[in-house]
């Protein structure tokens, strides 16, 4: 299995994983484009809590909502 923390670090271009929470918008953009099935559920949960402070199920719901209603925007 892949490591989402290291993969995201490479995609964002930051030196340390610890700064990922400061790049939430960029992380969110990349997260929606990544094949999340390549990662273990436990790791996705840890990642969501570390970067966004929410459970992975919450992120998944929002992603599903955005896919089903493309005109929906979060403010």
C-alpha cells in the first residue's frame, strides 16, 4: 500500500509533512484527484484527522456531494 502522507507531501511540494495542515486548500484539491482506493482506510482516517481535523467519513461525504452536484459550492 502507498503512504498518503508522503504522496501528498510530494504533490504539494513541501519539505515536511508537518506543514500539510497549513496547505488545506491545495491538499483538498489533490485529494479529490487521487485514487484513494490505493490507501488503507486507517491511514485515510489518520490523514483526514491530521490535516483537516475531521473524520475521513466526513471528507468522503463532501466529496460525494460535490460529485453528485457539480454546481454546489462550499463557502
